[in-house]
């Protein structure tokens, strides 16, 4: 469907819509385009909705969305919490669930998760568990959520014992990604999503890496998303969403190929955990991608090291934590892909063709760490 200027400010800003279908049962659409938040009232079937958001996103986009929903004839409740990973906890989940109950949301109602990854994960888990499950719509407002977290039904919260230890697979009815919301992201936030777009291109659409370099890297390096023509931004987001949708449809419960989405994430999770979550997830993934590329190059697989190191140099992520290799190994061994004590890594046979290997020795791990340190320090 394409937007038409009708004199309404929201409609004027609406551009072309791109739709990617996640072929699960039932299937659902990821719709991408500028100005999409102005269409939520018509794209959500349920008459009663609860907007779940964080305080920052609520102030930027939530209040206006709620007004539009009400103008569209919906009964609207709202529940918000402070932004940041610290809100992905049992106490906040409890508050959200109680707010849904006191708003009287019924089985015929819907949760609208408006925000980045934290909101999508927490709001998604609330939708999965409230009344044993109500309809969920993901309304991602960060690049990372648009291309990754909002698609595929992973919901969850953290425990003091670890990240994402409680959760459920709960697929949304739709993902509505309004790329206009990206204009309010800081370069740092854009960089976190750019890392996931690069990863997504590497595993499933090599041309997307070129597009990420052309459009997203300059935006994340300082120009901001507002400098990218909205239609081109939507195209990049939709291309990344298409790869994610394909992988999720092939393996909704992460029994096989969904692990490919973990390219670069074995080291990334170890860096995040060992540095006490000081490093942004995307920044950690950038280092993890170079690391996986170094492991692959040493095995005679495709050599993407220089290219990825060049992207890292342009993006200027937070510094690689000053940790000895030995501090990272225990965290890598705790990786969810490990089986029977053996580390499993996603590597690239060539761009667009990931492989999972389970015979990486400690010497290889150490050499790749040295290579990474030499390249990025
Ligand atoms: N973010 C990885 C996944 O959805 O499987």
C-alpha cells in the first residue's frame, strides 16, 4: 500500500510501505515505512489496546500515538517504565502485568510494544503471559529492534543470574516499523543497529552490507538517520527484516539455522558479560564480527577481516574492553550454542553462507583475539 497526501500531516509524511511476511502459522507482516505510526489505529484490529513503552519513547512518540489511537476509536491504556536494560526485570514485568489487569484489558485486547529491544522483550513477555496470552503488536523505534529484536517472537526478561533467563516465544500479529522514529536516535544507538544490519547482510544478503556501508555507517558515524532519505532507510530496514524473517520461518524455536543470527555473538556476549554490560550490544557485535572473521580466515574460509575492521574504524564503537583473553574464555564456554562442553561458532564459508563449526581449539581462539586486538586497538 502506498501513502497518499490527503491534507492530514501524518498522511503527507507517509511514504511507500514495504511488507515482509514472516511465513509462520499464522503468518504475520513486518511493515516498514516512514509515518507508519500514523496508521496503527487502522492496522490493529483489536478495539482495546495497552501501549507498553519506556518513559523516553513515550514522550517522543507514545503520547501522540495514544491520541491517534483514541481518535481512531480505540480504548487505550498506557504503561511506561524507565528506559534501559535495568527495567527488563521481574519487578517491572509485575508492574506491567498489574497495569494491564487494572486497565481491564481482556482476551480481545492487544498489547502494543512501542520502543527498542527492552520494551519489545518485556512488553512481548507481558503479552505472552497476561491471561495466558493476548495479541501483541511490535512497534519498534530503534534500528536494532526493527531489524532484529521485534521480529521472530523472542520475548524475555533478565534475572540477577543472567540475561534473558526468563521468556517465551510469542509471535506478534504484526511488526510496524516507522523509520521516521529513527531520526530521534543518537549516533550511538544507530551504531548498535548498524552492527546488526551488517551481521544480517553477512549471513543472508551480501549486498545489504554494501548498503549498510553506504547509508547507515555515515549516519551512525555522526550524520544521523535524518540525513538518509526515508525511502532508502526503509529499503535497508526491509531488506534486513527479510533475512531475519526467512531465518525465523525456517527455525522458529532456535533448533537449527536460527543460530546463524548469532554470527559474531559468541565473543560479543562474552565481552558484554566480562565488561559488566558497559559495552553496547552492537559495539560488542562489531568486535565479535571481526573476531569471527579472523577465526574463519585462519581456517582458509572467506577473508572478511579487513573489510569489517574498516567498518569498525569508521563507526568508532566504544573501545574494546581491556581484558585478558583468559577472562573471556569462561564466558564463551557459557554460550548457549555450546554443546557437551564444546564451543560452537558461526563462521562464514563466504558472504551469505554461514556455517557452524564445533572444533575450534583454544589456540585458534587466542590467535583470533590477538588479531582483533591488533586491528582495533
Ligand atoms: N536475535 C536473535 C534471534 O532472534 O534469534
